């Protein structure tokens, strides 16, 4: 599984810009493994729209580490052949990023 080779270096990543690139590759490899061309196209179209918010959410303190932990759970499920577990883990990962961004936006809107 190609994504496991690149994934092993992720804990050393500190800058969100570097992580963003590796994160993109991780998600792309999972899409490729799905063998679902239509799914890949829909996700790539969404990525174009969400690119700026994703960069911002990954700059939130602790989010890179949280995302790495979520990736490990996804990868473990894939390696174990647990499609249902991988689906739940990916769903939770997507929601986690969304929630981190929402918390950050709420914090920024508060008067300082």
C-alpha cells in the first residue's frame, strides 16, 4: 500500500504547509484505492472549493497532530480490511476538520 510509505514520515512534520501536501497525497491514495473514478472526480472538485479552508483548519494549534491520529485510525482499518471501520473513521475525520474550523471561526468572532 503506497500511502503507508509516505505516512510513516508524518509524525515529523511540523509546518502545516508541509503537512498539507502530504495530507493531500494521503487522501488521494485512498481515493485511488477505491477504484471509483466518479468518487475521485467529485472529491477533487470539492477539494478545489475547500482548499483555502483546509489550509486554515490545519493551521489551528493541535489540528495537525489530531489529523495524524485520525489518519492512523483510517489506515489501520484499511490494512485490517475493515471497510466499515475505515468508512466510519474517514467520516469522523472529515467531521473533525469541519468542527475544528467552526471552533476557530467562533473564537475569531469573539471580541478580544
